[in-house]
């Protein structure tokens, strides 16, 4: 069985990390579509969505972040500044080549606050990836 478009070789790989719930939803949707391979299903879904861009609404990955009101924008910039300052301090707090846990926790808190302001789900400190 030939796959892909004749004469066009796919030479790029895109890797996406999923949690268990996301993987289960993707696999269920793939199975309902009748596709046998998850990669082929993902490609079809993305290509279909990109074809819809002509309707005036760009896919989420292409859309610009929501503009914040001036108070929130100032807060976001302040959180970024604080995060940068904490980052600069980390080089002084390494123990045996490792980041001090208190500094690491502070970095995650500041980062998550900045993400929350942008409407992005906070990161789990146990899974920094």
C-alpha cells in the first residue's frame, strides 16, 4: 500500500508530548475516523483545519495572544522582570551544580502567574517538559 503523495517524500518529523488523557482522546478520535495510524490522523486533522483558514479564522496555533488591558500588561511585564531577576540569582544558589529547590519553586510560581495572566494553563513543577 502506497502512502502519501507520489513523488513527494516526507522528510520532517514533528514530536508532540501528550498526557494520558490527551492521548486517550486522540486515539478515540482516530479510531472513530477510521484511520489506522495516529500520525496520519493528526496530519489529516491539521491539514483540514488549515484548509478552513480561508473562513477568516486562523487556527489557534497561528492566532496572536489576547491583548491584555494596561493593568494586566503592566503586571505581566513586572512578573517577567521578577522572573529575570530570580533567574540571575540562580547562579549564586546552585548547590553541587543543582538549583536550590526554593529558587526553583519561586521560578515556577512566577512563571505560572505570567502564564495565568495570558490564559495559558500553568505548568506542573513535577513535569517541567
